[in-house]
C-alpha cells in the first residue's frame, strides 16, 4: 500500500511539475522583462528625452509605488476568483500599458505610465507564489520556487542581447529602436494572458488532467500539511497576518533583496557601458548574459541544497551577505575586470536568496492569511524596488560615478543577510 502511494505521489508531482512550471516560468519571464526593459531602453531613451540620472532612477522606481498600493487587494481578489481569471487579467492589462509606453514623449508621461504599469501588474508575483503553494508540498517549495524564479535569470540571459539588438537594429517606419522595444516586448504579455485563461487550473481538486486518485492524493497531502502548520501555530486569520511580526521581519529582508536586485538590475546596462564606453548596445547585452548565467546555476543548486537538507535560515542569510560584500568591494576598486567579476558574484548571491526566502511565509500562515501575508511581504519588500534605482540615480548625480551606489547597495544587502540570520528556524522541517 505504501509503495503504491509513493508511486502515485511521484507520478502526480511529475505531472503537476510538467503541467504548471514551464508555463508559469514563461509568464514570469515575460513579466520581468517587461518590468526591466526600461533599463535597456535607457541606453538611447535617456538622451532622446533628455532624462538625467536622478530622474531615470525615479522613473525606474515609481513602478513599485503603484505596485505597492494595489498588491494586497489584488492578491485577495485572486484568492476569491482564482488564478486563472485574475492572472489573465493582469497580463493583458500590463501588456497594453507597456505598448503604450512606446508613445511617451517626456519624463512626465513616462512617470504616469510606469506608475500605471505597477498598478496593472500588482498581484502577479505574490499571486503566483500563493498559487504554487496550492500545488506543491513544503519539501518541494524551495526548488520549485527557484525553478519558477529562474525565469528572472533566463529573461535577462535572453532578453539582454535581444533587447539591445532591437534598439540597435529595429527602426521600422522611422520609429526609434527603444520605442519598438516596448511594442515588441509588450505583445507577448497580451497573448499569454489570453492563453492563461484557458490553460491554468485553480486547484488540484479541479485538475481534470490528473487521474481521480492523483487528485485525491495531492489534495490530501496538502490538507495534512495545512493541518500540521495550524497545530504548530500557523495563523489562519487575516488580521493576525497583518499584525504578525514575522510578516514585517520577512518584508524587511525582502526589501533589502529588492534594493540590490533592482538597484543593480535597472542600472546594469549603464554599469557595463561605464566599464567600457566603446561597447555597442548589442555588445552590452551580450556581456550582461554572463552574470545571469552564473546566477541561474547558483540559485538552482543552492535551493536544491536547501530542500535536501531542510535548512532554510542560513541558506537565506549567506547569499545576500556575500552579494553585499562583493558590491561594496566593487565600489572600492577601479579595475573594470575586477568590478565585473564582483558584479557576477553579487548577482549570483542576490538570485540565490529567492528560493529559500519564499519557503518561509507558508510556515507561518495558512488560508486567506497566507494570501494577505505573501502580498504584504512582497509589497513591503518591493519598496526596495523604488529605493534601489532612485538612490543609485541620486548618488550618480552627486558623485559623478557608480562607486558610491555600489557601496550603499552592498551595505543594504549585508543588513539583509543579518536580518535573515535572526529568523527563528521552524520547529518542523519538510520531509
């Protein structure tokens, strides 16, 4: 009987992984590219629209203000109406906004469109994280989330050379390449949004692509985990989630991560250009592939190790601390080769944090509280998406270079690692 259940379980999880992960991966890759292609466009857009460094930093970050304001309501709606409908709505809306961004003629219009883009995309990432917890057990979460979030690195590995090639080579109808970048990269979001409505299944109980015994097995496994977490003190109440110190602790950690992620991410094309001003836009895109290829290998290996050992706290604390030290060191050296190597290390450290990080919210929260907690953590954390790029822009303006920005971002990541080390390890380990 036990062997039969194990066989059913293995087969079920393989089916679930094959059905959901590749599709979610593609969705997130398109989402992240539509979010950060602003950094690639800046290689030509800033000069075309006379946008100074501090304004570019602000425009990069204002996306996260709209995102922050609508994150929790969006995730609560998703929990009510289901991922299929709500994720489809989000994707179609943000694709339209990205395409319209191509028509912007000044910084004010860009600011309005970036804010609206944040509103349109609010709820997508925490909604997907919540959706993953509906389908995967605790012992698979870090690896599953890392595989899903590998889309961040893949979207940069593929998006960097493609985006910069578009800027250099696509000038159809006399329209600048950076404008075509928004148009071309906004269309897939609309198409995938329509496909999402027909493809996703909200819950295991509704999965007609699983056999009846597979549906029963998976629903039973997930229900048993929820019961165990509630017995161990996981909250089911929404108000408790909002007031719980663990939410704010995790939000603070995630804020540190996003300060580093977007502080380097939006500025990376210009960082690479500063290392060698002779690079063309396409060559910058090719050079940018290196940090993300290394980050992809590190985040998958590190998350798999966390799942295998069941250890979460140090697997979360070590990568951002390492990334922070690397960035601070990059700000203290003028050698372009050393700066690039340190940037690769920092990128790998930041991305390796995400798999272990998102295993923590389901430990503390269940039911509707989990939806609110994940959205609130992501909302608080994504304040860093405004702080990081804006702060770097201000420092570039007043210092004339990127070195001070490296040091400040590095300090934030080291603090993030310290906060992670202070987390209380769960009483139980997945297994």
